C-alpha cells in the first residue's frame, strides 16, 4: 500500500467561497455586515476609552465590561475584514497557516466571550447578594486573576482542536463554503478520520459553554431569590435594572451560538447552508455590535458620562454614581 505523505495532502491554501447560493447578493449582504462592524469598532473602542479615563468607572463591573469589549473587538475582527474582502474584491484565497490562525482566534475568543459573560453574572451576584463586601471580594488582583484564567482556559482547550485539524490529510479539494475557517467546515474537506475532531469539539463546547451557562443559571437563581426577598418594590426594581444589560448580552451571544451548534449536529439536511453561514457570521458580529449599545442605553453611569462628554463639560473627575 502506498503511504500518503502529510505534506502531499496539505493544501497550500484554501478558497473561502463566501455564502453559497447567494453569490449574486454578496455586495448587498456586505453593507449590513460592514455597518455592524463599524458600529462594533466605534462602540467598543468608545467603551474602553470611557473605562480607561473616567475614574468613576474604575470599578469591578466596568473592568469586566472592558474585558468583554476587548474580546468582542478581537472576535469580530478575526472574520469580518476577510468576509468583506470576499464580498467586495473576490479575495477568497487564504493560506493553510492563516486559516489555522483564524480558526484559533475565532474559537478562543468565542470561548473567552462566554467566560466573561459568566464572570459578569458572578459580579452581579456578589453586587446584589453581598453589597457591603462587594469591593473587598472583587479586588483588582482577583479580577485580573479570573480574567487571565478565563483566557488561558479558552487557549488551552482550543490549541488541541487546531492541532487535530492541522494533522488531517486533505484530499477533497480546498474550497470552503463559508466566509471564515470554521473548524468543522475545514475538517470536512479531509479524507481522514475526523471523529476525534468532532468528539473533542463537542467536549470543548461543553467544558466552556456548558460550564458557563450552568454558572450563569445558578448566579441568577440566587439573585432572583435575593431580589424577591427585598421588602421595597423600588429596591427590587433597582436591583433588577442592574442586570438588564447583562441579560441582553447573554441573549445576543448565546442565541445564535445555539443555532449554529444544533445546525452543525442535527440540521444540516433541513436548513439551507446559506442560512447557517449568515447566522454564523451574525454570531460573531451581533454581540460586539449590540453590547456597547445596550450598556450605553441601560447603564445610567455610562450614559451620563457619554452625555457629559458630548455636552463639552469640563468636569472630568467623575460622573453621577449609581448602584452597581
């Protein structure tokens, strides 16, 4: 039997084919994609600027929000510029190494996004259930440590997935029917056994997403119990209002993620692939676009800071404080 050399079945490049079946509409599809990307970049950079320079925002809740903004910036920048190059200039080629790097960033920072949302749920739990100990429990060193731990968890869980994809022999062509290098889309081009990729991908998804969703559910169960026990209706309203923006962020992040997850496993024969690819792109664009808007509208202190800056006020020491 002739043994295949790994170097002989590793393509020099892949062709990202965009959204199959909607090639004639690529130019039109690019406009909402581009608009969302611009809003995401401006919104998240604006949030980071506010958190960096406003002393009143140097608090645990906003440090976690800064982590979320940084994660969102990397997550959407990993895919959208390349997708726009495909739509506008037909620049579909991506080298094998660049494809693996893109895959690493996509899966690492989607995992990081989930982890930060979990940390923000724990932050709300401590703020509402232990308000007098909030600043002593969530100190700056603690925030830095849990942030680094969340990032390292995603990195160490995704590196093996990239390695498993790299080792595969590819002899089914090099055309990827997608706008970016999704792990399963790349692995399906292999003529080798991708069972370990599928199993490990599921395991990583459950270790990250499953664990985070469980922690978020427990946190909000405890928050709900604490809020219901409050005697004042105004206190209950105020406590719930501090969670509104975070709940919206959870919905924007996990809703398209669940669709993509179940489509890959169960719905590939019933749902058009073009629908899946559009939702997969929205999954990486919607949270970065909506999170700054939601937090800007729903968070009084951020809203007051923005309005004060836009009005040209010279008082830069602090903004109006509120229950965090």
